[in-house]
C-alpha cells in the first residue's frame, strides 16, 4: 500500500494517508482503519485517484462527512475516498445552483437562505455533505433532495463521468439508483430553487434547526437516524413504545431523547452498535410484527 500511496501523492491528488482510522471521519466516532485514505483536492483529482486505484486492482468506496455511516471495527479494505473540502465549489446562476459534493448541507442551506432562495429549508439541520445527501435522497420536514435536484454529476466505477437527470436518479424514500443499480460517486449536483422572502426562509430554517436540537441527541456522537420509517409507522415511536429508550450494549446506547438514534456513550465499538440494532429489530418484530430496515449504511470488513 505504501507504493500506491506514493503514486497517489506524486500525482498531487490531495491528502493521502495509510491506515487512517475512520473513527476520525464519522459522526459516531467509530471505525477501524482504511488501507489507504484519500481526500482529493478537485473533481479532476477524484478521477485521477480512481484511475490509479483501479490500475492496481484495489477496491474503493467514497464517503462524505461521515454521517449516516457505521464503519466496521476492522476497517475498510482498499481505498476510501473522502469528498470534502477540496470539492466544495459553488456556482449560482439566478435560481439555479451547482455545488460540489463535499459542501456541507447545513452551510449551503444557510448561505442560500440568506440570499433569498427557497427550497433547502428542510435541510438546515442535516449534518452531512451534498454528495451523501443526493446519494441517499436525504430529507426532513416533509421534503427531500428529489424535490429540488435537476441533475447530478456522477463518476461511475469504470472511471466515466455522466450527468444524470432527476428522472435518471430514480429517487425513492432515502434511496437512489446509485444504491440499487448503478454504483457511483456524486461529485456535483445542480438544484433549482425559487425566490422567496429572506426573513421567512431564515425563520423556517431556524425553526427546523431548533426542532432537531431539541429532539435529537447531536450533543453525543451518533450517525443520525438508524432505521428507515416503516410507514405508516415511525421507527422512533415504535422503539419508544417498546420501552427501549436508554437500552445499552457496551458503549452503544439508544438515545433517551429520540428512539431512532444510537449514540456512542463512551468508547463504543461498531460491534456494540450492530448488536443493539439486531436486538431492536428482534424486539420490534416480536412486539409489533414490524420488520425494521436500517437507514444507516453499514460498511467495512466483517
């Protein structure tokens, strides 16, 4: 891996680290090492990185800001490509914006709102990156990415780039075609917004942010919502009705504040979280006859 890391560094693709602990790069602060960790400094560098790792036959995957992600204690084989600060460009043309995958969702929502552009208010408390939000059709407060996206710039596994329209993305609840049929990396996205009253937009965003702060445990390391809502039921309500708030395995604990959050209450391991997820699934199915599916993405060596 040192030889490949040197080749990547010689290509000036950005930050390159060997055996980098992914606990440093996930919001739940859990995760073993990546064999090679790369944070590209441009969209072109993402392409260079893919070309090099593919040449060496190395497995790779992309991450954003590490929310909605649980990485194995044994880490990830191959290369992890973090789309972060090097890919956070923003172009505004009227009511249309094109933004890099590494841009913070919260920062973008705030900036756009202050410019009087409406459409991202729902995202004002989502702690992730634009790339991750598009990949999983992130949403809240009755809206989601599919409502505003016009197209997404995707880098596919074979090294080709393609702009996919909203229809091409095949969005559904917390899902896109990138998860189901065509694995790839979101490197940029274009959103169509509408003109609005700046004060009204900022007020809605503050309300949404305050709601998240008051109802979700972001004061402790967590990955966000653990389970998809098994509509018409809600995951958090089912967990709370089952008396599972506060239930703990190892360092992983179901939040006292919100049943659909598992927090790292102190040196939790991925194994603790997985055991807790399994326990919740079994309990909910036993008590309510409902099958729970995870929203958090679980990756890494088994």
